[in-house]
């Protein structure tokens, strides 16, 4: 279904703001795809047409980009995308079981949406949060150290329309359309809410402070007054100066 004149006017104004950020208008394509997704709930045929017409591209060029990135959905998406990391670390820490239990509870598989339109379930290759494994993301907000029970309780709250707060991030998770608009580059005022980094992410910094470790301008680790020295290149536990292996060797220093 084609956009109404009113919708086109709104999209055109937002698109003009996006395009103004870039020296080359074509660089605006990725945020513009998020823009149309924030309106339609997915990258619709009319959204593809709008992006192509606005940027002077062929619809096939826009479609090629939209089908490359997994954050762009080519069919109606749920109000909340629940992504369960099932990559190696999260999987062995319980990610596979979390996905299995949610799939069974919701009656949907990977990249499928519940009948009520609330939840789209996904397997995620990596959430880049291994120190909090197993991790679930809802509209790309972090839910750390999950269990099948905690994940199910969170999803049920979403289905009942109750606000849900991520482990790190804003006070409440936004809808898929709201999040898509943020990804298009429109500030929602929530960037300063909640916790930005959890204890596991900060452990290295805390350890450095406890030991008095600092780094000079060249990146060399030094010990502050009274602190324990960090391992230096060539010392035990340091791999900075580890020699590269001879590709012709067997890994034990001997020629093949």
C-alpha cells in the first residue's frame, strides 16, 4: 500500500535531516532504512521505493542493502525482537536452553513472530557481551546472566504490556519501531538512563587501580608509586614480544 501524502511529507522531512549529515547522500541509506522501518515495522516495498526515489538509486540496490543486514526486517516484525545469543560461550552457559525453552513457550522458531504480534524470536550469533553470558537482547538492549526462568518471566511481562528494564541501558525497553527511529539517528533522550557498564566489564579497570597499574603515552604499562608492577614485555605472563611462528615449522620450533 502506498504512503499517504501526509506520511510522505513526514518521511521526506526526516530523510532530509538524515541526508544533511553526510557529504554523499547515498551514505544516508542505512539510517533511512531504519527510518522507514520505524514507520512500517519492517522495510516494506513502499519503504524501499521511498529510499530509492529519495536517493536516486534503483530499488534493486536498496533491496540488496536491506537484505544484507539482519537488523532490517523484510516482513512485519514483532513489537519486541527477543534475541538469544547461542554463540559458543553463551551456548555452553545456557543460551541454547534459553532459546529452546522460549521457542517452546512462544510456539515460534528463529525469526518467527507470535500470533499476537508482540514477540519476534531470534538466535543471535554474538551480542558482544561474553562477560555476562548467557545474554538475551530485547530490541538490542542487554539482559545479562539469564536463565530459562528469568528470560521467560521477562518475555511474559512484554506480552502483558508491562514495562521491562534491561540490565544495562534505559529505564524501559522501547518498542521495535521506537528503537528503529533511534537507529535512524533521532535522539530519544534516554542515552543517560540506567547503567552503562556492569561489574564484569569494569573488573579489569578495578584490578588496575588496586595494583596501581597505569599506562604511559606509548602504551607501556607502568606501576604507580607503591603498586605492583604489571608484566612487562618479555616477562612471565606477557605475550607482547612473543616471536611469530615460522609458517614452515610444526609449532614446536622445528622445521616441517
